[in-house]
């Protein structure tokens, strides 16, 4: 193997590839990336068994070859090279030799035969969607994916295709997020899959590229193809069939609130809340919402928003301020509608641009 490649092209791919390696076991093949020199291109693959990454980048190839090297060490070397540096790779069957300017390095390698293979997908379902569109949807929901793996169905992002819609949703035990996009044509068949959180997070990063995304899945695996990059992932085989049905409940009480002011007030009041519950009370009456912390050993905080558009009976309801702020921070519109059905029932939050929405469960701390 002998080739030349530009530093920036290589570093961009390595920055993504390292997130698909595993650092749990020293000297493991899963810490390595596979590099393969082909005609006029260098292919880089990374895998941690559950997810995998592949990218092909332009290179000046003098001779073909294949090996694996530690991704982190290669990335550390490349980062320190000068801007626009040309990187020379040569492989003698034992060490990968790297030269750029006056600097030279020898990297240890492992046999490519040890590198994990990626399962073949025979697509049952296929979707094409603009990358920026998919990224926007994922950003609206991914932070609601649970970090608790004891209930595996909550540890991923649900993709549901039906009619001409792709609905993407996520839930932990206190919140549900849902966003959707519509297509010109209807899907020939409905499907529901559950994509692991780590895959979603890495996909969001790669979707900075404004390119068409091709999605193929067979219900057990999925591949996202974005330009010269492919992301492969195993799917979570358990999922929540009725994850968004609570959005269809009647909510007789509603308040239209200025989003930015709402966030500012919540942040001020939450500065004195319990670090366990982060509990704040929203007290609605006479076209005003008073927001105050649950009293703790630290004391009590209070603020309010006047002249809100409010419909329904007066209501006091308690929320986790941290979770509420996180939801509001993901919303882009100037106003949000908070719809409620009593102090112990879930509430929903609807932005003005209503292609996404949220459900949040109130706290049941009895203080009144």
C-alpha cells in the first residue's frame, strides 16, 4: 500500500470514525480502523460490533493494500500536522509508515482478517430524505431518549412510516417527543423500527452535510447513506407501539406563553430548586402564571409572567424545571402552547410550527 492524501480530508473522516470504535479493551481490533487503498480512493471503516462507519475519500494511490491501525493514534498524529499538509502512507506488511514534511511515524497494525464484518442488509424498506430535514427532526426528539437500559425499548428513537408521513419519536419515563415530515408519495407499506441512541447522536453530527440521505432497513439492521459516508447500525428489536397516543387526549386547559421569557423565568427560579427534583410550581390564575420553587433547605424562589392567553380553570401544576427547560430550548418558535388536564395528568407543549410537540409528566410532590 502506498498513497498520498490531504490532511483535512483525512481528519474529517477520522473525527467521525473514532466515534464508532471501542476503547473498552486494550489492543482490541475494535480500537482500530480498517484502511484500504483502492484505485484513486482510500476507504476507511470503523466498527464496534453494534454500529459501523464507512467512508471513501479521494487519494493519490500508487499501490493498493489493506490493513488496520489504532484510530485514536492516527487521529492524534493527523491533528498535529500543518494545515493543508500532504500525508504519505506506506505499508510494508508490518507497520504503517506515515510521513508529512520532516515528520515521520510508524504505527502498529493488526490483520484485517480480525476486523468485524458488517452484516448484509436486504432492504425491506427504503426512504430518501434531505439531510437537513432529517437532522432537524432528530434534534427535536433525541434528548428525550432514555439513558436507562433496563427497559431497552425506551433507549432508542422510533421511526414510524405510514401514509405519506415519517414520524420520529422518543420517550423516557417523564417525557415524550414527536416530530414528523411528509412526503409527496405514500409509503407502500407501514413500518416501525427503533434506532439506538448512540447511532442517532452520531447521525446528527454527520448530517451537517446538506445532502440527500438514503435509508435502508430490514427491521433488524439499518444503513444511512450520506454522500461518501455510510452508517450501519443494529436495531433495537423491542419498541413501543403506542408511543404517541397520549397526544390525542383532550386537554381542556391551555396557556400561550412567550418561549424566551418562559425559559428565563424558569432558569431564575430553578437556581434554588432541589438538585434531585428540580421542582417548580406553575400557578395559573387571572391571565398570569406565577412560577416558584418547591421550598427546600436553600429557601424559595419566585417570578411570574403577566398578560398570558389562558383558557380554563385556575390550576397549579408542578414540573421538573430541568426537563421543561430542555424541551423549551429545542423549540424555535416565539410562543408555545402548554395544554393541561389537571395537576396530576400529563401536559403537552406545542410550538407554533406544529410539526413537532412534546409531552411532559408533572411531579406528584404533595405540598398543597
